[in-house]
C-alpha cells in the first residue's frame, strides 16, 4: 500500500485518542469518568441507513455504495455511475428521522448531496402558570444538508469529504452551523480486506442562550472483508468491525455481518458494545436487477431496551 496512504490512516487513528482527554476529574476522589451526553445536535448520532444499522453500524470500511454517505464519504469513490437512497426511521418517543442521498461518479470523482431531517412528536406547550397546557401545539426539529466529494485515487484507495449545513430548531430559538465529515478507505491487498477511517460531525460549537455545546464528533476506524465468496458473487458473506471514539462518550465497538444469497436476498445482523440503546440488530434486504440497473429495499430492527419501542427503519435505494 502507498506509504502516504498508510501515514494518513495512522494520523486518523492517532486523532482517535484525542477524545479520551474529554474527561472530568473529581479531584481528591481520584475518579475519572467520560463526559457523556453533553453535545448538541444529537440527531446526527442516529443511524440513517437500515443496511448499516442492521450490521450494527460496523460500516466505515464496507464500501457499501450510497449508504456510505452517512458513515464514510471516502468510500463513495468506489460507487459506479449514479446511486440514490431514501430512508425513514421510526425513532424513540414517536419521533422520526427522514434521510436521503444522491451520488454520481464522473471519471475518478464522485459528487453527491445528502439530507437528514429529524421530526419529534408534536406536544402541547406548558408554562409555569399553565402547567396543564396552553392549548398551543409546538414542534421543534433538526435538519442537515450536505454536499459530498470523493476521489478514487487508485483501484484500491479512495478518500472523500462532506461539507454540511446543520440547523437546530428549539421552538423559541433556532441555531445553525457548518460541519464536515472526512474519510478514507483502502484495500490492503490481502484477499478483500479493507481498512478505513473517518472523522464525522467535525465543526464549531453551538451557542444556546449563554451555554456552548460541541457537536457529536466521532472518530471511526474499522475493517471489513469477505470470508466466503467475493463481492459480486451470487452468494458471499462479509464481516466487519470498527471502534469509535466520541467526544461525548467513551469508546464503543460495532460488529456486523451481511450474507447475500443468489445476489437477491441479504440477511444481516450486528451487535454494539457500550451503548445505552440499540445493542443488537437484525435486517433483511431485497435487490432486483433490470437492464444493468438495480433497485433495493432494506429493512432493519434494533433493540430499544427496556423503556423504548424498538426502532424500525426502511429504505428504498438503487442505481441509475
């Protein structure tokens, strides 16, 4: 592998140790705990792809076509022609996440756009003097619109970046900012083993009233490869794993697998370590080819824990 590519990957892995410094020191008690739940724009942490979520979101090294828009823009350099995806997530407490992406490869470059919209349940306004409700219904929400660029440097290496405008509507106050994702993906040369790294949700702090909150920055590093068959075969099995360091949480681990049968049916499963909700997940995908193009439908189910209904996701995607 090109030495410069290895250097970039090592740099990203080194940066992943930075968030470990985001801890609280309790002085004489000598207890050090990770800083948790103190970021803004939490909707950016919700998995937007049923395919990826079904695999435990061990997706940074999957080179999985248009779904990489939400996990590693660097992998978009491996798409062929144009691809699109539209997805819906039934999230916690009657909220919903709507997402979409479109990408097109022109020569060695891939250009794309993405959108994510979080819609919470509408609730009745309450005040100090009208604790049972004012009769006025209110609803906030969040939106992110991104523009992506990826370049396939060789047949084995691709990098990419996504610049994104993000807005958070808190009803009484609306704030916005700019963020970016940066990623790289490479084939190691050993069978189909791939190695990838991504920095996600990197941006400036958001100020709400007098308080400042940082975005949910993640550093992802992972591996993926086929253990049976090869990509494009009628039947093949892919396994993937990755580690994540987040500025508002401790280290996490994602593991997943995807089995394609007759190049039409995909069976997926995954497991997450050190998460509060959504530890195990399952999913299925269907693909139909026609005239050199395809259309896909993906479904996923993930555990909602003791207190929440299980999140469900569905997506329609394809090539053009």
